[in-house]
C-alpha cells in the first residue's frame, strides 16, 4: 500500500516525516507532551490524525482511535517507520525513546509481554536501518554527499518552494531540511575538519540567499520585522503553524533566533537582535541548529 497522506508543505519539506516520527515516538507512554504553543501542538495532532486516517488498515489490527498509552501506538510507529523510511537521525532518536520506555517499565516492575515484544522488534528494525545507512555512508565521499544535498535544498529555495514563509523562515526551513536529511548524516559521520568545512559552506550560501530575499547585501541591517514578515497568501497561517512545530524544541535562551523565528505566537525573546543583517541571522541559525546539539 503506497503512503500518500501529504499536503503542500509535505511536498516541499521532507523533514516533516522525520520530525513526525520522532514526535510520535515521544508521545507513546507520555503523561503529557510539553509544547511551546497550541499552534505547534494542533499542527502535530492534525497531522497525526490525517496520517492515521490515510493509512487505516483494519486487517492489520490498527485502530483509528489513537491513545498514546495503547499497544496500538507501537504498531502505528512500526508502520510509519516502514512507509516513511526515516533517516539516521530520526531512527536514532526513536531508538533512544524505546530505551527510555524500557527503563520506565523496568522501574515500575511490570511489563506487558506483547508490548515488550513489540518494542524489541521495533528496536531491531531500527538498528538494522541505522546499520544499513551507516554502511552506505562508509562507501561515499561525505563532503560530496553533504554538498549534493545542500545544493538540492538551495535549488528548491531558489525556485520559490519556501515562498509562503517569511525570509528568515525560509532560511530556517531550509536548514531543517539539511539537519534531518542527508546533509545532517554527512556531518554526523565525517571527521571534525570535514564537518567544519560543510557547515562553513552552508553558512556562506544561506547568508547570501537570505540577503537576496530582501534585496540587500549580507551586512545590510534591517529592523527584524522586515525579516519576519511573510507574504500574504492563503497558506500563511499553516506556514506559521508548521514553523512553530518544527522549532518547538528550540530554547529561548540557548537558541533565541530559532525560537523567535518559529514561536512567533509568543513574540521574540531578549536574545533576538532587533536590528540585524543576513550575516547575523543566517549565521546564528546555522550555529543554533548545527553546533548546539
């Protein structure tokens, strides 16, 4: 069965699948998930329900009624991993979540046999996927691997694929594509010199592109509102919601630019410069996304 639950943003942001799988795993067994805003929570929940409805298959025993504590949730996670084929980072984060769930049930001294078997099967499936990706990356030129991906993302940006976002929102969306995708895999597996080289290249390219978005030089400073204003369109509300969701884990103190760009429902924070250039904004986003892990 081919998976087809995609909307316009899904078509241009591959990272949506990666982040969704991780968020879904985090939701399993959680008393409550902490969201920065109702908008990011609503976007995730709407996406979850849309995907579940699209992939509903009674014969597989997957129930349309989703609860994060049900054994069905683990079955859904296995299905999503199979059909959405997450990259290395998402697979790694989901594996870590499974370990957390294992530790939680160990502490209370009770574990359902079926749930245990499901976790073990899924953990093995993810381990095999990670090993497959790691083995493939050992046979490629990681610098070229990363460069090909950032060129693809920049070409989509140049073609107007991220137009519904604000100028700095386009930059953030592009960097999220890199973070969750093959570029992120490249810097995860290459040595420190290669990682620095790739990140420096991306920094230069996104700064130039961001400056071009407002017809300025990289060092030209504008009031932040000019960088944050999205073009009027029917998709502007959803664009704000998807940014809120993508940046929901950003920290106001540690990642003030990312937080301000994505959590616009809450307003900008003190660490966000009010008058800034493409060099300042683009450089900060690259730093916050790739160097603060």
